[in-house]
């Protein structure tokens, strides 16, 4: 199946299942408030996903269990029988649970307790048993199980892929969050953007991966429901069907963590690699490094509550993740950039999404500027790609993919590629929240082509364009120098202190000087001729780094000539007059 057909089928799967599950949620009205529906529906969806996944091997598992139940260690036998890293040894299914409605609560709990311990951990993060009692006491449990047992509610991996399932969960979380007027797990990243990120990550080494085979580790520091991890695994296995891809992720939200862990288990991954906790303050992967880091961290979100622990790590300098600098407390996105870099192998590659403030916020010497300086002066920044606006489900702002590596290919050394792909999209027929555009396969291929060719060029697809520009690293750096002017007394003489002129703070100014310029030469040429007594206070000189995308891609447009504007106005007036005459039947005299 080609990608376009698969995308259509996936979209159908997502909408059908999400709508079905949402309709089941309506049965909770009255017993739960709309924003509380997720406390029942999300764990039930996970449970049904586990249930349907295990159905084909259920009899085999029960047969093996009878043979090994006396053994102290039985997990290996039962996992082999189920074909997964999890299993269920109860005699219940959704089907036979319904045959005994009088004991539905007791039997359903027995069914849940029959799962292996790793599934128990998933369910524990939903705190679901309390809800089961509430549902049973209000005659809702039988109905909920009955609806989830319907043929159209089947969720086995033979019909619903891991990627489809992840987006079903995200669609549900989004709806539940909207019911409570809160953000749906920050910014869910749509499939088209994830695929662009994965393709950018493997573009430079695609041929090597095909020739040598794939054995890679992938890390997402803000994994949500783990869709970036599963998409990266999908992409690598498309290159090499025998690929060894090991995924790792950390998530702060208990419910999305539970979903990610469940998804990993069904994909055949190691659920122990999925960790719960705050990445900034409770790093679950200290000492680990990975081949790939892919993530969409929160941006524009304050980190005041994490400040104390982050500052403690910052004070460790090179022995901590954040020694380079700390951004302002109202936006911690660049802390995730530093964490990601700390997790890259010496040959590792990272794709991370940021908004515009990461490019230029913060004056020279600030935490933000120092982080950009650290990245660029270490020559780790390969490229930044501006995405189309309205590409995310719940934000329409301008966003960028940063591509970083600790081992640039020779032709990229000392350079940064900027790609303006803001115009490379197709409009959606139907909006999903704030998402009004898609980066289709054709669009994505052109963006990846522009990235791979690494030249200054404008690429065309009908009326859509992608523009690539290459800049030396130092293009983004500048000196900020403080220019002082002396104070004068009433007679016009310089005021001196210890033989040196005293600065007039009212006339103090700063100048930005490109790193390519010699400060002394610049001063003598650009400043001293206009202020002969001025001097530079070298103790105050700082180095800053910023990347002004709009300025670097600015194109001058010649203003329309006045007579052209006049002609256009005259034509509009004539059309208005004709319309009035046809409506009124009266002739109108027009004066020049």
C-alpha cells in the first residue's frame, strides 16, 4: 500500500474508532463530568487493545500455564506462548464476561488481575479499580464492556496498527482535554511532521543504513504516547526489515506514559525502557547515550516549579546537563535542547521542534544566547527548517525543526543550513483543531531533497516553494560592545578620575558588531569619526548568537506605482457604478 492510501486508511481508522469510543463515553453522562470521561475511557481502550492483541494466542497461553503454574519463574514460558512480552492467564474474555452480568465486577477484576505484572503497572497509572467499583455500583460497567466488545470496536494489531492506535489515543485525549478547556498534552505532533523529522534524521546516512543494516537506539525525552518512537522504528525497519531498533522514552503525564508503555509492549519493545517522571528534574536516563533523539518538547511553558533542581544541576557546570546556561523561567524549551544533546552519542543525531523564541530570544550573554552559542560554536547545528503555520492540532504559531549532530559530514562542517518550508503544504479539506494544513508526501520529499542537496536554491512544486540557504557558523554571532562618551565640566573639559575620563552614562550606547569584523577597525571606521572622544569599555564586551529567520529570507517587493493603483481604483469605481445602475435603473454620472 502506498503512503497516500495508507494515510487515508489510517485517517479512517482513527476517526471511526475515536468516534465510536467517544460515543461510548456519552453513557457516562451524569455519573461523570465530560472532562472526567477519560478516567474510564482511556484505560478501557488500553485494556481492550491488550485483550484483542492476546486473543489469537489465548488458548495456547492457558495450556502452557497449566503446565508451568507450579514453577516459581514462569514469565518466559508464558511470554513465548503469547508472542508478546505480556500475557493474561485468566479464563475471562470480554465475550464471556457478558454471560454473567450478576458477577460482572468480580469477574472483570479477576480478568485484570490475570495480566502479567508489566500490564498491572500500566493499569496502576490509570488508578482504574476505583472507577470499576463506581461503574458497577451505578449499573454502567456491563454496558461499557458490552460496547467495547462490539465487532466494530475490535482493536487487534492485525487491523489497527501501532501508529493508528497512538493517534486514536491522542484524538481521545484531545477531546477530553477540550471538554475541560485545557491543553491536550501540550502539542500533539501530527504524523506528517513526525515523518518529516524521521526522514531528516536518516537522510544523511540512508545509504549506509541500507548497506550495513540497522542497529539503532532512539530516545524521546517528552514522548507523550510514544508516536515519534514508533514512527522512527517504522522508518528504520522500512530500510532494513531485520533492523534492531530499541526505543527509550520519558513522560511526565501518568496516563500518556501508561499508553506509551502499553504501545511499546504491543510493538514488541521493552516496556522497562519507558520511564515516568519529569525529564528536567528527574532524569531517568542518566549516563545513557543514543543514536537518535527525536522530540517535541513544550514551548512557551514556565519551569518555575523545576527551577531549584535545574539550578542545582546547572551549578555542576560540565558535570550537569544545564551548565551552559539557563533560559528565562517563562520558557524552558532550550533546557530540553541541552538535555537532548547530553543524550547523543558522538555520532548521534537529533531532531527537535522549537518555536521562534528559541532562535533569537535573550540578549548577548543571557542563558538563551549562551545555549545557542554553545551549540553553534561546537558545530553541532546542521539545519533549521521553518514549518508551515497551522500545522499542529492546537497551535497555529510558527515552528521550526532543528537538526543537530555531534559528527557533521565533511561538507557541512562550519556551516548551518536554513530551509524556509513555510510555503510547502497542502490545505486540509477539513480542519482538525488548529491544524489547517498537511505536509504531504510530495511536500516532504521536496523539503528532504533541499536538505540533502545542501545548496543555495529555491525548489518548486507547482506554486509552492522551498528555499535553502547555507551560512557559515559565524554569520549568527556578534559582539555587543559598550561605547562610552566622557563627561565634561562647565568649561568643556573632560572630567578625569585617576587620569582616565569619567563616562557619561546618559550617553552610553551599545553597538552590535559582526564576529567577522575586527572590533578596533570597526570602531575607527564606524564610530570614532562621529564621536572623536568615544571609547569602548572592553570589560563590558559580550558575544551573542541569534538566528533571525525572517530577516535572512526577506525579499524586497517593489511598491506598486501610483498610476497603477489609480487605474485599479478607477476600474473598481466603474464596476460599482454599473452594479448600481443595473439595480436602480438610473444612470449615474461619473466625474473624473
